[in-house]
């Protein structure tokens, strides 16, 4: 093609594109600058308007500039809350991968909500990161549509619910972990085994309790609903629910706590009631945070490879952003958990 012909073709393409934008603006009942704001990921557009414009852009087959050339050197990491050492392990893993890729990490918290706030997706679209990692969080349909339309890949780590077959996610073998923790207590001779779970709405909590139930049933030990409590993965709930369990006339001789923080709360409840760990009460946690090795006695716990999970989530979201053809569009990966036996478990007194 000669230079004049190329120039005419480019001019025609720009004219068609301009006409398309004007038509989209008319159909959406907005101004052309508003359509331009949506295209550029600006945050100052009402969600309903943005959704309407995005639908029309897709319907007209409008092609944006290649996302790679307009991305910021960022990875967005979103927590539903960041109040514990658990979050630090995740941040460390994402930072490891982002640093090697020459990227920075933007931290967000949804204040305990499992879905980020209404303006969050607009802010992410405006930042144009290389990808988004959501921890124990999920997206609503409009947020997913916005990120997808902006070619911003996202991965869910340790999903709170079922993320769906089309959402890439990284998790751990929570059921197997609950099974191993409870089987360890059964093998020591315990039969009155309590459980302090996390929130029942979270898939990982339910899986750990299901593993606990499976271990008891396999061993022929009846599952007593009076020995199961739903907590919130915080120290305070371990303490409060631990007091409830340990004040029962026929108290448990061992408790499987849904995470290490609740196990530490249980330690406090046992001390308050004059019970010794492990002589009077065996305790197993879940996560294997650094503090599990430091407390007295050191905590037997299920190791959840948090840093490795975060690294896997970061690598996956960057691969998706590069359009690596070897990476499936939807990926579900579960990393193995393992039991770490320390000094907080022993045979029940008199066994």
C-alpha cells in the first residue's frame, strides 16, 4: 500500500470510529465526552450509565487500544479485611512476584464485606493495573463486566464462596486439612472433640468442618452438634466460643480451631478456666502463622501455604494479562495442606 492510500485508510477508520462513538452516545442518551470517559476508564461516570455504554460498545464491536500498552505498573490486591498476620503472609507472596516483574502492589480493603464497594471497580478501571487479586472476596456482575471490558484480568484467592467455573481461583485443600487435624486428635485417643469454625458463609470454613465431621464418622465417633461453634476467624471469637465449649459439664478434651487466631483465643479461655494445654485440653489450629511456633506451648496446626498461594495467584493473573495461550481462561488450583505437630496436643488425661 502506498503512503497516500495508507493515510486514506487510516482517515476512513478514524471517521468510522468517530461516527460509531457518536452513534453510541445518541443511543445511550449521553454526551460523546461521557462515552470517552467510559472508554478511558474514568471513575466519574455513574455505574448505570457506564453499564449502558459498555453494552453498546460491545454490541457495536468497538475495539479498544491494546490493553498492554495502556497498563500501569501495578497489581491490585483486595482483602475483605486486613487485621491479622494472615494478611501479611498473603501480601508477602504477591510482593515477591510483583517485585520480580517490576510492578508495585496497591492494597484495598472492603471493610469486612465480601464484595468490594460500589466505586472500587471504577477506581481500578482508572488505574488500569496488570491484574487484580481478590482474597476471600468476590465481584458482583457489574464489577466483573467492567474489569472484563477493560481487559483487566482477575484471580480469586481462597474464595469465600463458589467463584464459578469461569473465574480463575487459587485455594487450599481445606477439607483434607480438617480431616488431618481431627484424625490426629482421634489417633491420640480423644473422643470428645470440639470445633470452632470460621463464618459459615465462607466455603473454606465449611470445608474444614466437613473434614472434621468425616474424620469423626470414619473413626466411628458420633458428631455432637453441641461441640461445634461458628466463629469469625478472630482471636476474640476463639476466646468467647472456647469458654462456651469448656464450661459444658461434659466438656471436650480437644478442640480443632478453624484458624490459628481462634486457637490462641482458645488458649486464653483455657487459662482462665484453669485448664492446661495439652495436659487438660489438646488444641489444633489452621494456617501455621509464624506466631504458632512462638506461643507456649507451640501450636499443632494445619499448614496452609499462604505465601505460596499468593505467589501462585500473582503469577496466574500476570499470565492471564499477557494472554499466555498455555494458561486456561478459567483455572482452579488447590495447594496441599499438611499437619504440623507441635506441643499443644497429647493423649487425653487418664488414657
